[in-house]
């Protein structure tokens, strides 16, 4: 039977052992998560006295989990970077999946020196229902020197791939939706306007310049 219980109203967490954290609705306001050091909105666990916030996800991450990106060992949640006592003053290191800096809590394999953002650790190895390419299931595969089909930037790390359609997407662009496309002649550099939603974390509307492929 599925667990339909509501999230706990009060919790304690090793990143803030001084006081209990209260489940709070941030509404349209954004907050900086003191766990992963990324911005968020909506529900969070908060200590108002200390202005300390955690994403609901970061507050309830499992202590260990397996990952397709590092099948040799289970990964352990590190509340503080490099075993320190605070995520606020930590020097960033790179996530081994997205290559972005890790400024807060992470999943780690100490013997191998392998690190992942909590959100990257939970990426599915296969994804269906992509807004950009809903026709097929996409597989998460290592990077290749190809541009992302949504934003046009090179896929320098892991990407979601549809081999039959030659579609490559950054994980963050998996649910990208083209709001409008202005097309000049094929093979010329063309300005394209995209409205892109990156999950629940943030929204971006950006004007990008990409190379249009040849039309056969």
C-alpha cells in the first residue's frame, strides 16, 4: 500500500541541531536552502529564529542510496562538505554527474572520492514523458560532444538521449518547451526564444543563439 501520510510538521536535522525545524509554506517567496545551497520555493523546513531553511526534499533525503552513476558502492549522505560543521562556509567542489559546484550537502563515496548533488543522485536512468520529446523514452548516458537539442549548449556531462531521433538533452532541459521559434534559412545561426521550466526549482526565459541543422 502506498504511503499517503503527510510530511511531519516538526523535525530535527543534523545540519541544524540547535532547534527543531517547522514545515513552512514559503508561497511565492524564494529561500536559500542551507542544505544544498540552492534557491527554492514552496514548502520548506524552517527555523525562524536562525533564518535557517531546508528544501522538503533535502530535509528528508535517505542516509544512503544506490546510484546508476556509481554502481560500485552505495552513496552516503554528507550533511556537511568534507566533514565540516557548516555548509555555509564550505569551499565548493564539483558534482561528478553535472560538474556543477557542490556548496552544501552531498551524496559521497569516500573510498572513491565520488560526489553527487542530492538532486543529481535521484535522477532516473530512463525518463518518459519529456515535454521536449514525448515520443520516446530517453536514456541517461555519458556526455558526448553534441549540443543539447533544447538550449543549444554542448552536453559536457551526462545527458538524456534518444538514439532513433538523435535527441540530446541536459537533465535540466528534459522538460523544456519551445514557446516560440524564429527560423531563418537552414544552417544559418538563428535566434530562438525558449521558455524553459527546470523542474520545481526555478524558471528561465532566455534568448539563445544556436546552429540550425540542415534540412534534408
